[in-house]
C-alpha cells in the first residue's frame, strides 16, 4: 500500500478550446512552458492557422444563437462564470503563482477577475438602454437605433495580464452577443485554458468563446486578416504591429480595436464603452399610419 | 354620350384576398403627383379635360326647379366669352329634379345623373331604394349615383352590401350605376379598397368617393386607392370601371393633379368623361378663370364668371 | 399607340409639357479657386480641371486642382483655426455659427438646388425637395449639439479631435458635405473637405456661405481635386481624423493607408441592399418602395435597394405592376420639374453601368427597360430590371450604382433572409409585410445598419446611417454620429 503522502499527483494536460470541445492542436505541435527556474510546467498546444480557422467556423456557427439569446440569459451566464471562477479560484491563484506571480498579487487578480465578471453580468441588459435612441425624424415614421453584435471577434489577449486582461476583453464582446476567438497570453497561457474549462461549466454555448494557445507572431496575421472575422481586438505591440493588424484588417473592413495602453487592474478599464466597441448601430424605420 | 351598360360579374369577391394598403405609403405617392408641374399647352388641355369630366352638381334640401334650370343653363353655356369650350359631362341632381333637368338640357348631349337610394345616408329599406332608383330612371336619368350601406359594411355584412348594389344595378336597367362608398365614413384605406372591390364585382360602372355631405370627402390618397382597385379589377376581369372623386375639389390645380394621378395609375384610356368624372359644384368656374387667364395672360376675378 | 387592349397605356394622349426650373438666378464663375483659411486662392501649380453638366456634356466651369502643397496649406489653416479661435470659443457660440450656416442654406436653397442638378445631373425635384433641405436640416440638427455633448456620452467627457480630413462622393454632393462638416464643427473640430471631382460646385458655393456666416478663417477649408488630392488629405500627418464616403475599394485603400497612424476614421462605403417583399405586403406601396429604392437619384445611392427579393406567390404581380410603374417614370432634363430620373453623373459611370447591363445579359438574365425616350446628348440610362437571376450572378453580387435592379424570388422567410444576408455588404435593407411580428423578425435579422420596413430610402438628420461588414465603419447622423468626432475621457 502506498501512503497518501507518497501519492503521485496527476498533472493537467492543457489543451485548446474550440466549439465547446477541448482538442489538442490539429498540428500536433507543442511548446514547453517553463517557470522561472527553467523547469517545464506544461506542454502547451502550439496552435496553428488551421486551429484558428476551425475556431472561426465554430464562432460563426454559434453567432446566430448567441446574439439572439436574451440579455437576461447572457447576464445570468456571465454571473454563472463568476460563480464557477470563485469556486475554482485556488486553482487560478496556483497557476498564476506557477507562472511567476506573487501569491498576494495572484489572489488579487483572481478576485478582480471575478468582480469584473459580475460587473459585466450586470451590464448585459442595460448597455442597450444607455446607447439606444428613438430618433425624432420629420416624416411620419417611427425610427429607432439599437445596438447589435458586430459578429465574430478575434481577440489577441494581453500578454502581461493573463487572466484579468483576457477576461476584460472577452466578456465585453460576448456579453454583447458576439462570439470570439481568443489567443491567450503567450508567456502565461495556463489560466486561459483553465478559464475555458470554467466557461465550459457555465452554460456558455459551444463556439461562443474559442481559446487558442500558441505563438503570436505566427497567428496575428490570421487574426487580423480572416475574411469571416468582423472585428479584431489587440492589446499589445508597437506601432508596427498595430500597422500590420490594421492593414490586414482592411481586407474586409474589419473593425480594429486597439487597447494597448490599458491597465486592466484599474477600475476605469471596465466600462460599457468597451461593450459598445464591438457593437453595430442598427437603425429601423417604420411608417406610422393605419 | 353613349354609355354601354356592362353586366355585373355577379360573384361575391373574397375580400380576404384584397391587397392591403399602407396609409403612409399612399400619402407619399399622392404627394408625389402634386409635385408634377403642368404648364402651357398641357395645362390648357388638362383644363378642357377637367371641364368635360364635371358632373355639375346641386344636392340641396332647398333645390327648386328654378335652381336646377339655372344650373342646366350653366352646363350648356359655361362661359360663352371663351370659344371652343367643351360642355360638362352631366348634371347631378336629386330624383325629384330629374325631369326638370332632362327637359332643361334638351338634346345638348349632357347626361342627367340622379342620386338615389336614400342619399346621402342610405338609411332606408331596400324596397324604397329600388323604387327610388326605378323612378329616377323612368324620369330619364342616364346615370344613378347610389350610396352603399356603410353601417352594414362596417358591421362586416359584406354580402348584404353586395346584394344591394347588385339589385340596384338591375333596377338601373340601361342607366349607368355609380356607387358612392362615402369613404369619409369608412375610416381606413383598407376598407376603401375592400369596398371598391365589392362594388365593382357587384356591377358598379363607376365607383365614387363621397356624397359631399361628409368630411373628408374626396382626397388624393383615397382616390389613388380606388384607382389601384380599378386597375387590379381590370387586369383580373378585362372590364374597365370608371372613377368619380366628389366633394372638395374646387381648384383647377388640384383637379389637374387628380388627372396626373389618373394618367400615371390607369393610363390614358381612362382619360375621358366616359371613365372619369369630377363631382363638383364650384370647380367649373375656377377652371374657366384659369382658361381665361391662359388666353389673356391676365389674372381673373370671380365677378366675371356666372355663379349658378 | 398601345396595341394591346389588355394592357394599360401610358404614352398616348395627354403629355406633360416641359417645365424647366429657371436658371437665370444662378451664376457660375468661369473659374473656381481653393477655399483655404477663409479666402479663395489659386493652387500653387495653377492647374485646373473642368466640371461639366452631365445632361448636356457642356463645360460649366474650371475648378482648381489642389496639389499636396495646397493640401498642406489647407491643413495648416485648419490647424491654426483649431488651436486658435475655434477651440477657445464657447461651445454655445460655436453652435450659433453652425445655426447660421443652416439658415443661409435655407435662404439660398433654390440656388443650391439648381446648381446641384446642373453639376451632378440629379432631378431638380430631388435636389429641391430632398438634398438641399436635408443638408440645411443637418446643420440645424448638429448646431444644437455643440453645447450639449456631455449629455451624449454618459460617464465620459468628450473632447474634440483636431483637424478632420473629409472626402465625399458625387451622388449627394451638398448633403454629404453637410453630413461631414456639421458634426465635425459641432464637436469642436476644424475641417478640410474635398468634394468629388465631377460635382465640386455646391461645395464651393457652401464655402461662400461659410464666409457669409463669418466663421473664423480656416475652420472650414474646401479644396477641389481628384483621387490624388483626396489621398493627400487622408495621408497628411497633421490630420487627426479621416471621414470618407465612397466605394468599398477606395475605403479599403484608406483603411490600409491609415494603419498605424492612430488617426480616427469613419468609412461609408458600398452596398447591395436587399428589398424583401412578402406576399402579405401592401403590394402597391411595396412597388412604390421598389421604385424609390432603386430609381431614386438614378440609382447612384450606396443604400439603394438594388436587389429585389420577392416571394414567389406574388412575384408575377409585383413585376407586372413594377413594369407599369416604370413606364410612368420620366427620364431626361434634370432641371425639368417633372423629371424622375436625371442624367448619369459621368461618362465613366455610364460605362460602368453599361458594362453591367452586358454582363447581366451575358450571364443569361432577362433584361427589361422602360420604353421612355432619352435625350440625344448627355449620359442616360433607362430604368432597368433583370429577372431570372440568382445569387451567383455578378449583377446580384456587385454594386452597379445605377438604375438597375436584379430581381430574385424566394419561398420561405428563411430563404429570403439567407439570400438577403449573403453578401459582404451590410449598409441597408428593406422589408415589406403587413405582419408586425414578422417585421421585427426581419429587421432584427437583416445584417445591415439601416433597415426600412414598409418604406425605403428615407433619411433624416436625427437618424444614424452607416454600414455593417464591408459597407463601412462608424455612423453618420443622429446622436451616434457624434462618436466619430470626439475622443472620450473618463
């Protein structure tokens, strides 16, 4: 018999998240994630262009259902994500620590992430009221403008804020009915995959959020250029990176959302204008008569 | 003027298939006709056409043979100072005045139209309406302007309304039947359209907007809806039905815009007194003043045109 | 004469005599200069180009061609005005200047209407009843925003951006100028605007109005030229914001060229809108909506209803009624008050339209045109419809920008919707049905920025306009149109 103290722990396999499933990268490639001591923490999926393509297909497929889900339901699901994260917060703290953060800072980040989820859960059925309008046109028509989700959003999550930064960019997109494909922080990818597991357990329909790990340099062009992606969000990089993204985004007049200067820990980094950035304004006219 | 009487289709139409009408769209289209600018030769031609399409009307409780005779005189001599004028299409009077009008008009090729069927309310038993119609026809009326039973129509008693029109049509014999919908009491353009279809299928030779006793009377939007019903009926059956807007058309400019609407909705085949009439009492003089102005270049005063 | 007694006949008998709008109250200079810093000045290279009347092919005037040095002068003037008087002025005072522009435009409306129709070929009925009044209304609407901007952005403090470079198209010359200038000024920016090379005259007259309104010099600069001039504005280092209305191809080039510059931009680009007619629609008004959708402004409308999707059970009736209606459309002299369809804006555009007519026929679609007469000289295209087309036809996929309608049928709501959304564009859409629930189902499901239900091609200063997908980025008009001209501070 083996005593509990000598039990061999079961290591976690970090996979990617596409269409509500956790496959390995189709490329079969991996990259070793090391801690500051140079020890391998995990073999991460080295996500490929094809993984990205499959993710966009999944996100597009999920879009009609998710964008027409009620605001109340989306709010409840956001809240559910927070609940799940709260329940697993130790795991996320441990992962952050494993990737070099102090325990105190890690704990703070996880708590802030949970609170951010609650913040946006509350916005789900309110941002529309803030940003919509009934327009007093001169003719005999009823005219109103409402927000609708832009569509499929590709998100290059912040490199330095691997959990809070990711959630701060993903949630405003999906609370507004978009679906998304996310590239996790390259140097700290663990929480992204674990967050996918949280999403999976939180009634988020498959395909609404797809999360890849891998190398930014390899995938950024895909994120910017894919013709079935309607908006691209990026949080890092110099002017050259920004220029490349914007140039490639022009192929299908993608909305380009740059959030490079944000400090995701700050309270001002949460606001409904971030939701609005991945929304379209739709104006509807109808005659008033009999 | 020869008016070939046409048999009714005798078939009660399925009103659930009548096209729907959007009020705002109709008003926009009607307003667009009013942006047409009719000038010079086309204006003079239009004014002549308007005169030739007028049913010169007196429908007052105080009407007397003397009044009717004066109106007939006006019908024959619109404004003798202007040569080459057409005469109006008809004189429109109450049944008791048909004989007077017939005699006063002599053989001047101007029809006598008589309102009938307990005009303007239509609130009388059917036998009375039929008898009134027969008397008017017997007295020489060439045309009968009946009113539909709006109460029955609004109650949804479409069969009743249909049968009544068909019965009056039969009582008309060779006289032409104009069916007044009294659109001002129907409430919606959808009902105007349905009533138009009902009347045409029941045998109307003309459909007419109004008695002139209820406001609103004829309007461009209401008339447009009726013209569109006539067009669809024509395509469906091959039969032409005439149109008569009545009440509230007193200026030449407005009358010309009615003609613009007619031309662009039904085309030129309808642009004769055989297929289009204006029910009006004061329109003729305004047209005459306009024609005089066109002839002389000088704006006119009503004092120079006879009021009968 | 009409030979078929079963058809309606529209061409015999009574006709409308010519009713030309008088032009003697409108003077056109022999030559126009650049409006920079509140003065008209010659271009550095002293190059000029002609603007012609597309209805007669006659030259109307010579217009200065701004080179990069002129663009630089204009941007400098705008910058100076921005840093100087304009940004220091109280917002309410700024608003009063914009109100002034609106009022003067109303006073001079007829002059502008005539000029617009002369230079661009659009019927006087439209320039008089739509373009010019709407342009004035646009200035009036945004004037009132100038001192109320903080109410438009809850929780934020809006700040002006600086110098806006604006490039506009030839289809609604003055109206597009107003869409660009009015919100820019209201938000406290200064402007360098370039009208299209085929339609510069009303923008240049607007420059006179701006002078008459006594705006501080350089707040609005209007410079003329072609694509190169536009590119020089867009790419000028000291421009903070770019607003462009035009083709998706040029929009793409602009978005690329702005990459990495940090300039804010809005793009109003092409469209290929579906106008969807259900069997339970008010058919006669729907037919009118089809006509307004595709024949308004010669079809030179980015939000034109250029694809008709009609439910199979009423397709025959709708097409028959549409053909009758087309026979009553009058094509010809833009200055005639009875003209419904004026001149195609340029020889180049007419070539484009004609090439699509050939493409449509070569692809096997059936072409029908109304029988109206068109003048001998000038650029004209009869109202045209194509039947027997499917999603795979180029005339269904590509923007033609002319009075050419591609007609398809559908059976179920889902099929109609799928076809409607099967396009890279997303500017506008139309739906016709009398059933309320279906209206909302459709208006929510059409992926486009403007959806007209039981109406089409309606515009209003209070109503935001702009596209999804490749039809552009951002909105113009209404409260939402302010976003493009401010930066938000928390």
